[in-house]
């Protein structure tokens, strides 16, 4: 289920922007991600099997994210500190848990994002009004990669595509990001059962 939830990533940009834009630098994109301390947005997720889910994402960097899916989905995906958990709210089973650092999502949630780090970025290109960056853990490329799509000239993260270690893809398309504000830590607490 983890691979399905994180396997697919990003779709189209939500707002129509001018067709020409310069490729955003890796330094500017790192600075943008590091400034993104709290954010929330509606999202659409395209899973590896082609199914589509929607919901709300809450981000609290470093290390925390919550994917709250709309009904009829009952799953909840949480990253809290060093762990990712998949909670099936209809089950009495404990959550499935994985180390966050073994997922490409850890790149966005890191305390200090540095896309200029050697061997981290494997692709950096401009496509119309979008800058597309493919990044991986340079110490463990076998964990997969994340392809992030930003619009500019002031960077905005619009979507990402995760290719995990099993070869599955998950795309997450963000709506309008509401940045800043207070998000309570309890939203990221992983239940024990």
C-alpha cells in the first residue's frame, strides 16, 4: 500500500501563467523549500494503478506531512520525524511504518534542503513556465527519486512524482498552497494501534 500511495506524483499546473519563463536555479529552489515551514493544500493523487485520490495535505517542515484522504478512502499517511506511517482507519491493525529517509519524500521534508549537493539532482530543466527538478538521496539512489515541478518566477511547488524503489510511480498535484500559520503537532502523531 505504501508503494501505491507514494508511487505516482504530479500533474498539471493549476493556474495559467505566461508561456515563457527562465529555469529557476537550484539555489533559489532550495531557498524556497527551506522557507516553506508550514503549508496546506488540497491535492489530487494519481496512483501507479491509475486510480485517483483526493484530499488535503498538511506540511510542517522539517520532517512532518499528513495526507488526509477524502471519503471513501479510509487511509491516512503521516510522516512524523523519522517515520512514515500508513494508517487504515477501518482496521484495528497497527499502522504500517517505514523509515522516512528511505523515501524520496524525505528530500522535501529535510531540515536543510540543498539541491546543489553533489549527485542529488539528476535532472534540472525548464518546460514552458515550469522548472522540473529530479532529485535523489545521493548516498542511496536505490531508494528512488522525486521529480518536483515548480512555477515561477517566484518559486511555487505545484506537483511531484515519486519513483520508489520498486519502480512504482505516484503523482501528487497540489492546489493553491496556503503557506505559514500554525499547524498543531498532534496532526502528525502516529497512532499506536
